C-alpha cells in the first residue's frame, strides 16, 4: 500500500491482524523498496514472529493485489486511483495465481532478507558515514557504494535509527561523538574508523 495515507495503511494492518487472530492463513509479498517508511518492516516482522503470518520479499513487483481463498482477486492500480477490480472468473484468476505462486516460490523469507540486509549494511557503514560527511548527493553516494538510490536511502534511514538520530546531520555528529570517525578525517577519501561497524548496536 505504498503511497496510501497513513490512516488507510493502519486500517489495512488492523484487518490483517484481525484475520490472523481468527486463524486465517495470511501470506504477504513485499518489494524491498516498499519496506521503507510507516514502520512497514517492523509491522511485517511483528505479524510474522508473533501472529504467524508468512512474509517474503521479492524484487518482482506485484502491484496492488489481494488474493482471497485462491478464488477471488482484488486488484488496484495506485492510491491515486480510488477504484479497484474484484475478479472472480477462473479464466483470469488462474493465470494470476500461477504468477503469484511463482513469485512466492522465488521470493526470500523476510527473516533471511532482514538478516542479510543488516549484515550488508554493517559492511557499508564506514562508506556511508564518509559519504554523508562529504555532503554528496544520494545519487552519487549510491553509485559509489554500488546500490540503487532507494537502497542507499534505506541504508541511511537504518543507520540513523541505529544512532537514534533525527537527521543526517545529527547522525554525523553522533558518529563523531561515538568515535566512528575522526573529526580531521571526514573530508578524506580514505576514512579512519576507530570501532567496528558491528559495535553500532550498543551506541544508542
């Protein structure tokens, strides 16, 4: 539900939680770029860990699709278009099921994805802090570390969360205060880091 207003997202989440309380099986597929904002990743982790939902991450974008009992498909184009389509015809539903099943089978388990994402972020923390300190644009920084702009911004958001920082500037200040970067080295191309990136977990 990327792009929908926060109240509508919350209503959707409450409906999902209600289904799980009624022991209805719920499977969710999410694109990695859609894990940002509104606590989406935390929501998926919570309902997976506590309420038994199955969540997977796939780079294949399954736009606005909700499948019920493998018999009905509810689909919509975008939050700007307030219309949706309910499909019951097997001639249309069956191919959509085969496509969704294929995406599901090739998708990564949420827990595995989050674990790998955090490990990859830890490896890139020195570079990210250096790039933040240099003031370069996100597009340039993303190219520098070999990821998409959205992935880079997600890394920065996660790093800010680790540092309990409200802004990128505050993240830089805290990184310096915590000894993650030497003040005199922030503008150099080769950073001098004082502690391992993995130690960030204890910085809050």
